[in-house]
C-alpha cells in the first residue's frame, strides 16, 4: 500500500524491519510452528519488535 501511495522509502523501511524481525527469530504463532529455534510472540509483541526495528533502521 505504501508503494501504491508513492512512499517507496517507507515501504522499503517496513519491509526491511519485518525481514529483520523474522531473521532474529521473533515471530507470531503461525510462523513459529514452521521455524526451528523461533520465539513465539503475541501479535502486539511482534508489532512492537517491528516498530523497534524501524526505529533502529531509520
């Protein structure tokens, strides 16, 4: 959606933050079942991690 609005930089930042969060092993239940050594987070906790990664990347 951000790309559609012409906000490519914001879209890239969100995408990178999500990738970083998943790479660190912090995921929601649906992904935790499929990954070894993953930490299962509630959706709100996962969102907090993504936001923290956005702040760290920007």
